C-alpha cells in the first residue's frame, strides 16, 4: 500500500516575505562591508578601544513627557547623563561634549508637548541619524513591568538587512557598552520590521531548570529613520548618506530601506 506524502507546508504570504529585491542587501560576513568597518567612524567602539559615554538632552524648555522619556533613557543606557540645553545651540554642545569625553549625543525634541523626534550623533566624527519617535510607553504604563538593575544589558539588533540598515544598527549599538553583564539578565532589543525600529527592554526570568520567560522592564518606543548624515549635526552643509523623500520612496508597501 503506497503511503501518500503530506502536501508541502504553505508559507504564508506577508509583506515581509514578498519584499521587493534590493541591491543594497548585505550578509553579515560580506567582505567589502567588513573591510569598510575596519576604519569607519564607529570602528574604535567595535574594537573596544573607546568606552561609550552618552550625553542626553532635549529641545529647549522641555515639557513633562519629554523629561520623563529622557530620564527613562538614562535608566536604560549605562554611563549616560542628562543635561538640559538651557538655550544652547546643538553645534555649541558638540565640541563641549567631545572635550568631556562623550562618545554619543542624543537629543529628544518635542512638538505639541509630546516627544516626536530623536537625534543620535556619534562623537567626534559622526555619523548623525535623525529619527521620528512615536508609540512611547513608560515603565509605569506597562502592566506587570519589572524593575531594571544597574547591570550592563545585552543588546540585540534584529532584521537589519541592507547596507543602510547595517549602518543604523551599528550606530544604535554604540550607545551601549560592548561587554554586557549577563548575570543581570537585561536585554535591550532593536527590532526592525518594515523600516520601523521597535525598542523593547526585558529581563530573562528562569522559572525552573527547563523554562525561561521574559519580563518587560520598559520603556518601549518606535523609531523611523528620516536621515543619516555623515559627520556631526549640520543642517546647512551636512553631507547626507540617506534622506527620506516621501514622494520618491514611498511607492510600494513591499519596498524597505533597512
């Protein structure tokens, strides 16, 4: 009696699975990429030559929600420090931050009393990323949230597939120490899905010798890349590696840049 074979398992069609091909997609072990990274602006971080030190600030006269969000970032990012601008221009803050040994400057701006953009500047030579910021939930707004310890977190960067995505992921990684303290069980995740970067902050919970769970610590938020600029912040003469042009780029729901 012949045994009939089961039909092949159907793979569901999703926007991700039908993604349009992109010539800039790269593998993690791409030799050209690895060669370029040996001497790029972030190479000293990935060679463990410079320990991250992050300056956090806001737009002038920040409102309560922006202050709370920046305070939450300070809890997430080890060796970070909040300093409010008090009317000082970003271009004047940058050399002061470099002189004091900061490796990154994060600026959270707001609109209508809501934090709405995040500027990430790697020091001293860039690059600079400008993100739209949305869907913020602080720890107190997350049901059954845990309390973060002071241990250095493990950082997970997921689903960044193009050369641009690879650059953005490296820039985000440079905010955190390269030597996580695994005993703290903290995990900071940047997950890219359809060019939206979802941030989640968890810790592992060992229920018994066989089961492991996750407890969310918060905050959570979403980033959407607006531009990536070479060098530090310069709106007039800066050279852009990539800038979002809505009419030209948003032509298909299946085309992604990260």
